[in-house]
């Protein structure tokens, strides 16, 4: 299913949101939590395992490992789950119908395909 039906159902912190907090993931998560409240899930887009671990420690509900190769994703997802077993790990970025199976592993909870929302080729 999709992440959400509308923008009010989850808070997603992308790189530009983190940059607006001086690059401080913890600050961004804390600000988002104070604005969104306890019942809204917070997801943080992460480019490295270090960012994912900071986001999880700060209280993110979901860490999105973005633009990884399948091998790197599996390794970093295992590291995140080892330290934060309750955090949801999402694989995202460049994943297609053809490559989706390459990203499957026990430490990945969600696999997102952007092509579902970024348009379709002409018939």
C-alpha cells in the first residue's frame, strides 16, 4: 500500500528539511515530533548508515535508506536493525519492478518504487 493517503498522515524529513536545521538530524526529528505530536509517524530520508542510526536514536519511526545498491542496503539495514529493532527500515531510490527482488532481506520492512508515483511511459 502507499505511505499515506494525504500529507497529514505522516511526516517525512528529506534532505532539505535536515539542511534547514543546520544539518542536524536530531534537531529536525525533535522539531517534527513537537509539531506533529505523538501519533504521527516520522520518517527520515538517509544517505548513510550513520544518518540512519542518528535518526533512529533521535526517535524516527522509519528510516529510509535512499539510493543504495542492493548489497549496501542489506548490510546497512542489518546494522540499523541490530541497534534499533523496532525502527521500520525502508529501501528507496531507483528501485524498479525488475530490481525489486534484489532488495529483499530480513532487515528491510518496506521497499518503495518511485516509478509508481513519478509517471508512466507513453503507450
